[in-house]
C-alpha cells in the first residue's frame, strides 16, 4: 500500500472528471492535523461536489465530550483541501454547515476551473509536507515578526482572533495551569483508557493515533506507555514535561472566536491549518496544550491569565525544533466514498 505522505503532484488527473480530481486532491486534506491524530472525518464525492462529515466513531468522548475539537480537526482538513484546490487551479465554493437537520454534515465544497488565484493561500501548499507536530523542546530562537504578522492575517480572513504570549510571568502561570490540567485529567481513569486507545508504539502498523514517546515519559518507559497509562496515574510525570515545554516556548499562541458554536469551531480549524502551513513553510514547528481547555474548572483561570476577548479555542506553541517524523495517515479509499 502506498504511503499517504508520498503524493506525486504530477499524477493529478488534469483531463479527468471533477470527481477524479476531487478524490486526488482530498489526499492532501487527509494530511491535516487532528486531536490525537484521530482523523475524525469522512468525505463523499459526487460529480463536482465534495461533502465533509464528522466521524463520531472517532470522537474523544472523555477529552472532548462536546465534539469541539473533533469539528476543529475537520475544519483543519477543510482548510488544507482549500489550499490544495487552489494549487491545482480549482475554485472552491464552500458552504459551512449546509443543513441544520444534519449537524455532522460540516461542509459542502463545489469546484470549478479558475484562472483567479488566491495569493495568500497559494504559498501555503509547500507547507503541507513540512508540517508535523513536534513534541520536543524548541530552540530559544524567536519567531520572526513577519511570520507573526502573516499568521495573524490568515486567521483574520476567517474572523478568528489570535493572541500571542511571550511575557515571562504569564508564561509561568500558563505552565502551572497546563501542569495542573495534566494532573486533573490523568486522575480520571476513563481519560487514561481513552488515551491508551490512541497510543501507538514505534513498531505499530496502525494508520492513526499518537506515538507513545509524545507523553514525555522517560525513554525506557515509552514502550510500556499503553500499559502504564491504563494502570497508573502518571499525571505528575507528564505535567513536569509539559510545564517545561510551555516555559521554554519562544512563542505561545491562542486562537479565539466570538462565540463557541460549531461554526466557530470550523472556522478556527481552518485558521489553524493555514497558520501551521505558513509556519511550516518557514521551518517553524508547533505543538498543542489542550489541558486548560479540557480539564474541568480551568477555563476561567486560563481566561484570567491571557485576558482575551471571545472564546479560546486552541492553545499552542511555535518555535524551531528538530524535524519531527510524519504521523500515520489512513488511505484515501478508507475515508472517501464516491457516488
């Protein structure tokens, strides 16, 4: 079976049907980031139209009971699809949440040939294969101001706000809050069992999930991570690692929206993807801290620290790190249906 990360753009079916072109381009959307690499999306292609659906069987019911992170993950896939469509000269007409009676139908994308290119999205295509979540320590090198300005503009196109944290006092407060979130979450046995479901060893052949080493456990414990997570509360150990990553991050980023509804989640997911692609194209890495937004009772304290208007949706760091390995992806035929 071919590696989903190995796509030869020269194989794009230029003379093929719109459905064939959509299926080819959807392969790029499948490389988008998702919570725990759950890849919680399904696509249906019919003629010149693609429908994006949430796959609720892949929802993290403990960490994400509302499905907020699931919808944002699908939004990231949609954002990446839009970038790839532009690259191949196709103009997408996008409708979000097109049917209120089908809440899991998240987007409709209708394509047509176009000679009009989006100058902001076109440069993002080269970031698709460079974007990998990096959970190692980042170098102290500052993120250039031009990158900060550009990712702010990209998010703003979708009405998504961006706040940046570099103040040392705020950083320390957030590190403590992330650590507390880890401790609270890992005390929940059901959370640990859910996490265990998505942990993958280094020799795993599965096409989803996250590497055991990403938890920050000592190297000698990583092969036993799944067993340890199920049986033991390792929240203190994970908390120390995550707090250090927050403290040493050259730049912390918060994405926020006016409301906290599925439409906001979809827009935040697209904005995140565009930001990460631009960052990756400039060799800048990212990783996420969802604890203050997931753990019970921490959101209000998070808001007190960051003092932003609106609803925080994502909290992550940006910086320079050793290139991470690409995470596994499901094959296009697994998630795309042709009608």
